[in-house]
């Protein structure tokens, strides 16, 4: 099948981060767009940390044109524009202590009006504020929401379009699992819930929705903070809905199977134990086991996981190789990796 332009239009957060870095290294301004709450700001924070840069988070939606152009004053009988002190680093600004430069992040890039966009032309393309040049170690990036998402946006003008590198981001279950949920030690029930139906449980944003909020990586982070290490109680459903909207009802029902969860102790005692039959219980069990497997119980747990269908086995080992990297050298782990290697990059389904 021949690839079309649309096939390349959207990229997952991991690929977008690579493109951000490549654009910055070329001295260009990457402009990342996505639906609300999908981690644009987080990517720029990661890049700043990776390259030891001081992050300047500047919201264009709250700016005035004078922030970019400076204020006029008289010098030797002539009017000149002076930049605001401390707002943007200029040539005479000392490097921040312990840092190698700055990453100026212009967030809500398309949420400002045209006069502010016009004022930002010089900042973005010429790296100037007022009549002063930015420090040579200032890099610039930008982000905004899709114009089609009923967020507060104003399409950027053609003059600005040609001043930035346009990057369009969509969420990815696998990237979320491997780069967010596992490294940040999300609650195993939440991981299992998202894995159960990634198309709806990772992001269900609709521009025409009428609910108070919606599911996206940002609101899942909120839900994780509410439930991690705690019992998920039906009487707290309204609280969970405050984070992720109506899908909280499904999440609470999903967590109800936890009371019947097969434990590591049961697996260690009974080699004839069979996997649960219900789909929710399968997802919950696999997520729980991936968090509680260690070198001492791995062989028996692995044998038990071997009784599950392929999609569950793939999920278990996909999570295990990130949560317990020390097990990668285990002979049984290597054997299982060889068996399912070709499936590891596909999203599990049931």
C-alpha cells in the first residue's frame, strides 16, 4: 500500500520529541499541536532537562504586544524600544547558574490574537526583543491546540506559518505505557484499565463533548494521584469523575474485580491454578503480576502467565521488561522474548 501525506501528518509523543530536538539543533522553531491535555508542555520540559537548559514557559495568550516589542523611550533625542528586564534573555544576560542556556517555550501559541502574533514575528524568526538580540544560547519552541478542537485558538497567519516547523501529535498507548505510566509507577489498576481499551481509555476527547472534562494523559495523571495506593470506592465516583468525566463509572466497575484478584501467593502454592475467565479480571491480573514479579517467583509466575491468551502474555512481558529490567538476563525471560518478539510492538487486544 502506498503511503499518503496523511500517513505522515501525525506522530506519537516519542517521535515528536525527536523532531523537536532535531529542529532546535538546526536553529529552527518547532511548533507542536495536539488536542488538549496530551503532553505538549511535558515534552519541552523533558528536552530542557535533557540538554541542561533553563525553561522559560511564556504563555502568549496572556501576553501583550509590548512583551515582545519592548516599550518606547527616548535616547539621545531618538525613540528606541527597550525590552522588559528579565523577560527574555538578551545578549548581555549571564547564563543561569549551572545551565548551558535557555529554552524559551511559547505555549498557547495560537490562543493569542493577531496583534500579539505579529509582535512575536521578530522574536521567533530574528531572535530579537525590542532592538536587542536574544542571547545566542536561547532556543525557541512553541505549542498550541488543534484549531478544530473547540479550544480557544486563532489560526496563525501565513507570515507566522512560514516561521515555524509544524509538528502534529497524537497520543500512543505504547508510548504512554513505556514513557509515562511505567516510569512514573502508575497504579496497576489504572494501567490495566487503559490497556483494556486504549482507543477510549487513553484519550476520548471530542470537540463537541458536553461533559465537564474528558480522558487524556493529563487527566489520567490526576486520576492516578487520586487512586494510587488506595481502595477505589464506588462512593468516590463523583471525585473520580471530576478528573476523567463519565468514564470514571467504567473505571470503578473495572476495579470491582480486584477483590477476586489471583495473588502471587496463590500462584506460588498451586501450580494447577487457572487464569480468570473474565476479560477485566485478565487485564487486572496481568498488570498486578507485572508489578509484583521478582527473581524468586518469576519461574512460577511465568508458567501461570503462559496459560493466558497471547495478548495477555504480550502485555505482561512488555510491562515486565520495563518494570523489572533485571529479569531480562533470566533464561526463562529470554526464552519467552524469543517466542513473542514479533508481537511486542503491536498493541494487545482482546
